[in-house]
């Protein structure tokens, strides 16, 4: 005897349930997208960038109502300062392509694109110090992130180092930061608390 449902139960129960579940799922996706958009629109902040080496420079990126614009002066005290050398800048840009959010994801070592929301910035409130993130190897790169408006110190508070293989797995989503750390694929030197604060802010839901 066939395992197929009888026509009555299929058309009066199963099909309506599946059909309506699809629209409920879509409604939930819209609600989530609306929430994330509101969080992005609520960002009012300034990022400072320092690219060291020939052709580099100092840049201020002011975010107002979620829209980012370059400027000669900061509109707000910088919430963070990103410091790179020219080769590291080129390595990250090549990886992210035209995706600014992918670039942020690359800086954080996370998979895919990282959206900058007010909640994510709020998670960094009170964080102080400079974190030096490095991918080892010939094709590796480094970026130092200093939190707060004070001038960046000469030496980082915390150093985080990962292998190219671990970084690739983190970026693809095959490996999450907690498992990588517990498995010894992420090396941390210095202030562990700073590393944990930044990691929690980066992996927090959008």
C-alpha cells in the first residue's frame, strides 16, 4: 500500500500547513531585517584609520544615521582606531573585494560580512586598550585596533595570532572562534580580558 497521504489530508492539512509556514518564515525574516536595519541606522560614531607606509595616510570615517562618509576631521571622538601597514591593507582589500562589510568581517576574523550596529558598538563601550591581530605566514597580515579616543600606545595590550589555515576556516564559517581558541588554533598573549571583550562584541548577534 502506498505511503502517500490520502488526498483529503494532503489538501486540507499538509499543503496549507506548509504553505502558511513559508509566509510565516518570510514575515520573521522581514522582522529580523527591519531590526538589523534600525540598529545600523542608529549608529553615530567616528572610526579612525591609519595606514602606514608609502601611499598610506590617516583617515576619519564619520557615521551618521548609519551612513558612512570620509572627512578630514572627526565628528565624534573615535570609538576605535584601526592601524595597518600597506601590505596588510592590500591583503584584506583583495580578500573582501568591494564588500565593506566583508572587510569588517575580515578584520574580526569572522565568516562573511559583519554589520556595524549600535548594539555591537555599545558592546565595546568601556573597552580600553589595543589589540594586535595577526595572521601568520608569507601571505598573512596584521591589524591593530585601539579602542577609545585616546592616542594609540606604542605597544598593544593584547596580541592574537592565528595560522592561515585557522583564519580561512574562521572566515568560511567552518570553525567558530571559541572552538579555535579551545583547540589552540588561536594564540593569545597579554590581557586575556580585552581579547574576550572584543570577541564577544564581534560574535554578538546583529
